[in-house]
C-alpha cells in the first residue's frame, strides 16, 4: 500500500523549531507498507538547511565557521569536529548536540522518527467485535493482569469507563444499596446514550446485574461475581440477556460503546477504519448508524468504511464514495505464467 501525505502547518512549525526552517524540499511525504507490516518513508530533505540551522545557532567564531563551511552533510560536520582539537566550548557543545540529535549522522532517519510520532493513529473495527453479555469480574481482572483481554472484554471496559467506573471499583463495592445505586446510574445514562441512535424500538432499556456466581455454571462463570448486561422491553415487561438480542442490536450497542471512548483514550488525531459496518442491520438501522457517524465521528475524526449495502451510501455526499475493485490484466497474467 502506498499513501501520500501533506504536512500541515503545525507539523512544519514543529520541524522548524526542532531542526530549522525549510528543511524539506517539499511538504509531500510518501509512506508505503508491504506484507511485512513495516512502514517505509520517502522524504526529500534539504540537509544544507539543517547544517545552516545548527551552525548559525552554535555561536562559533568566524575562523571556526570557516573550518566547517562547505560541508555537504551532517556526517561531514561531525567528522570534522571529531578530527580537530576542541579548545572552544562552542565547538564542543555543537559536537555534543549533533551526536545527541543525530547519533548515526543520518537526518533522514531522525526526521522520519520525529514525524512518525505525529502520524495519525489508525483504529480498526470489524463486524465481529461484540461486547459480552456476561463477564466474570475475577476472570476479567486476571486477564488484565496478564494483558490477555479479548475484544469483548475491551468493549465491556469501555462501557464501564463511559460512566466513570471500572471493574476494580465495581468489585470493591461491599454494600448492597451502594451497588444498586451505582448500577442504576450506569443503566440510566447508557439507555439515554444508546437509544438516542437506535430508533427501531423505543421501548428498550439497558439493565445491569451483579450477582454471585453459580457453581453449576461453566467456567469462568462459576466463581466470584458475574456482571450481567440485560435489555428490558418496557412495553412487554420482560428482560433478555444482551447476547440473546438480535445480531444487529448487539453490534450496534457494542459499536456505540466502543467509539464513545475514542476521544478520551486516543485523542482526536485518528483515522477510523470500519469493515462493513452494520452488515447485520436492516435499512432503517443503517440510517441510524450513518446518523451516528455524521454527528459523533466525522466532526472529530477521519472515517473510512467499506460497505456492500446501498443504504450505507449517503445520497447527499456521493462525492465521498469510491468504488474498489481487484483488477487483473488477464492477458498479461496468462503470458507471464505460460512463459
């Protein structure tokens, strides 16, 4: 994959402050990545501008500058400084600065590393990322300590974080009334958040239960405490486990929970990649999803998603649509393989 980027003004200012002005021949940068999953950068650097920046700020005497002028590369400057006695404090300081900033004498590698930290984060969300309907708190805490969380656990953590709590805090609540108040506060807020963008059924409400495990249940639900997420239908007065709701609702719920935490966790410098979002949703629910993307994601992030559904194409923004196809030149392919 080959991508072409253009630096923003704030990126250029950061480069200028660190390495000097006009150090790039142009502001376009090419970044490629192959199947080895490694990034390769192509940057056109004006190394003479970098040299001029460091020499002009070194407070060297005219004679000392004359000794270094004419050097084409930073490596030449470093070699010249190393080859001579350094009675001048300014020359010693310059050598120390260059060695620290360019340990290999290669400005391309250093500037690449500098810009890589400013590269947006890419977050990928797939159709199969779904929150768990019940979670063993003991199992969750063990997985966290072992850094072995699955995607369903991460979305559950995002759910708790959305209302300012976590598994550790829930596990510490020892009084029944305090626990009930906490769970009701969570469910009320989440019901408002979720059903603002789920117009298919206005009679649903999120409920949570925190119960002791039953020994007859399969591991890890047979020890410690279990956190249950249930959905109440207020029209019929019944609840069902979150896992037993429709695949579309489970995905939509998980999606909204996960992305509600993006700004807090990752900031705003993001590319969001959605792989066939809402595949299990019918047309009206996909319209809700598009509304969520437009109102909650696009104002803050760059969003790219693939779809095979015509209902996921915004008719008011057709200019943003790109068709993607895998094209093979069959004649050339046949010639290459037949010799």
